[in-house]
C-alpha cells in the first residue's frame, strides 16, 4: 500500500458535502466550518447539534442521492449504513471527488488526522488508519508538550514577519536570518518557559528595531 501524501487543505468557501446526521457527522461538520467550508448536510434526520448550526450550513432532510456530489470539492460519509457509505465512495470515485468514509480507511481518498491546535499552529498525527487510538494518545501527549502559549508565540512571529517584510521588502535573506535568529534566541523562552508575556512583548519590540 502506498504511503499517504500529507497536505493541509484550504477549504474556505469550498462546497463540501457531509452525508449523515449523527454525532460523528457533527464532529466532522465542526472541523469543516472551522476551515471556512460551505457545508451541506444530507440526512433523513439530524441531531440537535447539527440543527443548532442550521444558520451556518445547509441541511437536506432526506436520503443521499448521487447528484448531491455535483460541484463538491470533497465528501464525508458518516451515515452509519455500510451500503450507503460504500455507494458514496463509489460515486465520489467516479466523480473525482475526494471522499472520507468514517472509520473505513479502505474507502477513503483522504483521511483526517488527529490534530493539536494552538491558534495558527496545527500538528497532525496520522497512523494511516492503522490505529486511531494511538493517534489520539500521541495527540494528548503533544497537547501537554505544546501548550497554549504557542498560539501567542505564533501570533508574535506572524506580526514580526509582516514587520520585516515592510522594513526590508527587497532583502529576503535578511528577513529569513532575522526570523531564524529570533526563534533560536532566548526570546521564545520568555513566553514558553518563564510565562512572562510582558517581557516577551518588550523583546519582540526590540527585535523590530534591528
């Protein structure tokens, strides 16, 4: 079996279909909405959580139809019916639409990793479908190692990068060297190790003057 090709998808304003209306579908929908996707849910019945999201997505209260895949970028099948899920996979393959059948890696053309999120930082863990439980365990370990201060660090780095782009628009090498030097300096430890955001902010301002 070929190895997975790991990628981060930009789904903002892309049409995505989720087939299924239960708690599993709700979890998938939540992640897709976070990514800015335009989500349509098709299911005869939907759980309360999905119903509460009706202002943020489209809900079709009926069974899946093949033409539901028209103009979709990808589909998630979480119907709980193996026959329907397989049909969705087969339809998606013919339509060249990326498909994820929940808990059926052999019926997937993309898989969703376990993810650690810290603001702009996202760390994905994939076991190629071999053990979702192990992926979750590794995610919990990484959540302890990479705490919420990393979100603040990434915001500061984002701002610093924009600042250097404006200050040195034609000197890419200098921008790269400054950013790499900042990361390797003692500045990040002020936030991550010593939990001193005030001193960290002052250090960021000092670097902007370089």
